[in-house]
C-alpha cells in the first residue's frame, strides 16, 4: 500500500469532497485566532482518538455526533475532518456537504500524513509522539516510530 495509490483512491471515490493539505491546515491554524480556527472533527474510533489526536479536535465518530459538534457553530466557519488516512473522514465530509455545509474539508492523508511530517499530536493537552495505527495493513502508511503498540 502506497500513499499515492491511497490518495488517488480516496479522491476517485469522493470527487465532490474538497481535500485540504496538511500545509494548508497548518497555515489556517497558525494564522487564526482561537475563535476563528477551523473546527477539527476526528472521525476515528474512540480508542484511536484516545491514543492521540490533533490539538482541540472533537471526537465525532458518528453522523449524529458530527451534527451535535456543529450545533451553534457559525455557518462560515471551516470544518476539517480527519481519520487515519482520509477515507472515513471523506465519507463524513460528503455526509455534511449533503446536509448543506459548504466549508467542509477532508484533511488529505489525515492524521497519518500529519504525524509523518513531524506535526504535533496530542492526548488531551499533552503532546505525544504516537498514533493509533488503525490496523496492520493501513498502519504501514504510518512511520514505524509513530505507531502505538
């Protein structure tokens, strides 16, 4: 399994979902005041989220949880979803787009790409250096030193 194949597969299956690069997300996070930051939705399983996540990300595994997380959020606030590699988060992004949200993005490569590039991941407020590998196959896309046992 290679990154290029994985990203092409996701783009082909979800052509209507905007893909946001890790560099673009970093720029958005660096340039924004906390109130203006994009809402980050982590759509992985609770166990995955518990190992690590992006700072201030909200766990939203189900469609119901995602809709609940969006209650009271300004309609013009960007929403960035991620999972391990981008498949599950693209599925959720498509769901939210069909519900009328316009500024919805999938983080291309998701948390694996983010962590592989040396960007920070957290467990709560604590910066950590491990990511849940999802499973043995997909986990190969995560640098070995980053894989939680």
